[in-house]
C-alpha cells in the first residue's frame, strides 16, 4: 500500500501545483473560464492545504508558501458575507491541520488579530440542520473546542443529534439529505457526511471523544460499506445516481472504504474483497477524471459535465485533499501480502432499503449480470428541491443506459401530463418487492397508490401505477400499469431514451459501451398508442452531457394529443431491452 500512498501524494502535488496560482491576493479563487466562483471555495482550499501539510510536513510547494496561502484563504472565508457555513467548517478544520493549538500553529500566527477574533465569533455561532449540513456543525465544534475557543465541547451532542435525525427519517439508518419535497433524498451526501465527520474526529484534541463516538459512526458507515461490493461496477464505476455523482461518486466511496479499513470496520475475511473494490474505484477515478498529461482534474469539458454547483476549482482542491488523506490512511492499513484470490462475479439482484414506513418506501435496486458485465443501479428516492434525470428510477448504467446530467427528461420511464400536472412513477413507492423469477431472473416491483408530479406533489384521487422491472442476463424489461380513479383527459405522454458515448479520451479500458446494435428496444404493449418521434441529434448541444461522456441522440416515444382515460381500465406500457454491450479497448 505504500506505493499507492506515494502515488496519491504525487497526484496531490500535481493537482495543487496546477491550481495554487488561482488563489488571489485576497484569498478568493480565480475561476476557470466560463465558471463562477462559489462562496465556500476558500474553505475547501484551506483544508486541502492543511491535509497536504499533515501528509508531508512541507510548508512550500513549487515556490508557493503553503502557510501564507492557507492564512489568506482562511481570512477570505471568515470574512465572506453572508457566511458560508460549509466553507467555514472546511476552513476551521484546515486551520486545525497545521497544529492542535493556537500556540503551535504557524497559520494562526500569520492571521491578524481582527481575523483571529472573527474566527472566534464565527465558530461560536450556532445553527441547526436536518440534512448533510449538520456534519459541518460537527466540524466547527471540533475546531472550536480543539483551539480552546470554547471550554464546552459540543461534538458528542451534535453527533447524537445528527444520528437521531437519521433515525427519524430512515428506518434503515441511511442519511436523508432532507430538502424541499416529499422527503427521502438519499444520495451521495450521506457518504460524504460520514466521511467528513470521521475526518473531523481525527483532528479532535480529545482522543477520548473520538474513541467514544466511533462505535456510533460505525453503525451508520457500515450500512454504506456493505453496499460497496454490489454497487461498484467491474470497471470501477462507483456511486452513479443522484446529485453530485461523477468524480465525487468515486472520491467519497474510496474515502469511506479506507476509513473503514483503518478503523477495523471491515473484517479480516472481507479485506481482500474491499481492497479489490478500492483498487477498481481508484483506477476509474484516475483514468476517467485526471488529465494525465498535465496532472489536474478535468470534470467539465465539451463532452461531459459535473453537478451544476461544483466548480472545476472546487473539484481539484477537493481531489487534492482526498488524495492526501488517502496517502495517510494507506500507510495505516495492513493488507494481506500477495495477490488475493477474488471470487468471480456472480449474477445478483439486491434491493437496499433506505426507508420503509406506512407513508413511503425508498431504496436502490442493484443488478449485475456476470455474463455481459451489465451493472445497473435503479434508485427509488426523492430528488430534493429540483428534479433531474440523475435521481429517476431507471437502470443507471453509464455507457449503456445514460442520462443528461443536471437536466430533467423522462429517461426510460413514462411521463403522463394531465393539464398542468406532469406525473412520473418516481420518488417513492409502496409494497417494494424484489426476488427471483423464472430461470434465475430477478424482478423489482413497487406501487404508487397516488400519482406524483415532477414537482414531487402527490395528487390525491387522480390515479395509481404499478411498476415492475425484470432482469434476465443482459435482458431488461419494464411494465408500467396505470389506473385512474375518475375519468380524466391525458394531454400528453412521453418516454425517452438517451444514447451517449463514453468520453473519447478519459475512460477506463474495459468500460461498458453500446455496440452498433444499440439498446435493441421494443415496445411490447402500449395502451397509450404513442409513436416514436424522429431521433433528435444533440451532439452539438452542450445541455446534453453526462458525468462520463456526451449524449448524442434522444429517442422519444410520444403521444401529443388527448386520450380519455376511464376508471376500471388498466393502461399498460411494456418495454424490453437487450442492449448490445461491448467494452472499450
């Protein structure tokens, strides 16, 4: 693992070397062309610099004074108006990385008295959140106590409050990134929250607090750790659904696994399997997002994009921070020597329950076909404040079943419009069931007793839908059965497919891609009498990009004139796919 450790540090040096010049004299960041800076960017930079200092002990890099740059970015973050609390938490932990007390911290000594007083006041400000932002309050509490700015340590109480809210919104202990809407916004920020809290505890001045709270964190981190072998694709693709996937879908998962290995949360009999998962995650991250010629992270270009609020600068400094953490963690992980024997992949289908209550059920169905390599993630989750295709319940399998990032489109699910209400079978389910069908096939089905709009508004008394997905080897089929409770006019019906290609430069050898035969989609039942429209070519449209490559074509099955739907009738759409799965050389 030491060679891995050195590789991570080399990458961190390269990424920082390409981005330190973007730090302005006032500590803010100069954005890359075509982007705007975020208010919390200086805090992210400060923590990246702090982690580099922790990992190397070096105070200069390529002629840049790391201590001075950290002082500038921390000052910029502290004086940001209005305060960006996430940036403040990152900045406070970044300051703590340079020394456990004010008397032995070279960055603190560089700060002018006005900035020192401002830090004191800013960290004493108390706020409260129901979503992943609560993790930042924990980071602030760690810094506040460790620096002696408060004699009362609130870290333990805030962690207990965090987990109490997890338990109140998830019957199975997953983090609901609660925002506006129906609730149950289970996404990658759950992994990020646990990684951030664990990293914060590592910097706590009182190791006893860390030791007391680790069992609590383990209870929730293990739930995500147990997902990883079924979640991660053979080519190393990690978390691929919901907001902020892409590069972060690799980085957060790598961090969680390394922390789990370091803390002993992964048993000795499982270490070989998780090391293999870790290796694949890292290789995908390295080859898909790193410009290996120049040595910086490339998350947004003409072919692909990233989560709309993640800037290129932010991603680069976050990557450098994580790489420094991985370098340190890798040195503490004792892996079995020699080449571990890994069992060959099996065809599996598994539904991970995020929440199950009388009101709604949510989770993610994970399917892997050992023969073709097809590996899909079907999330049944809320989308928070804004609905995009990233969170919709269809087989997310980049290279095979793609979707435009940051954009809403009814990919592989029917969209029914009644007047000004646009409904899709997404966000929640009832009676979620998964199991084995004939000939070792798998199925995943759920009901929606009430239809729900793209705005995540449940429409009482309009109608219902039953959804079933079937998986048999590389063959996938879906049936959507609608019933209405009163006669109503359906004004429009849509069902879409996106055809994309992996990035022409940044991709892993062996990654999945569509062959010349395409999806081989056939509509076996269509009571809506929709018609395939002329294929829309969007190759030159920058709106239609994924985290991994370019969307080139959109195929739409549409009915654009009214259909009178009557109670007592069942209106079905049944679609099957046998994609031509190939691998990139």
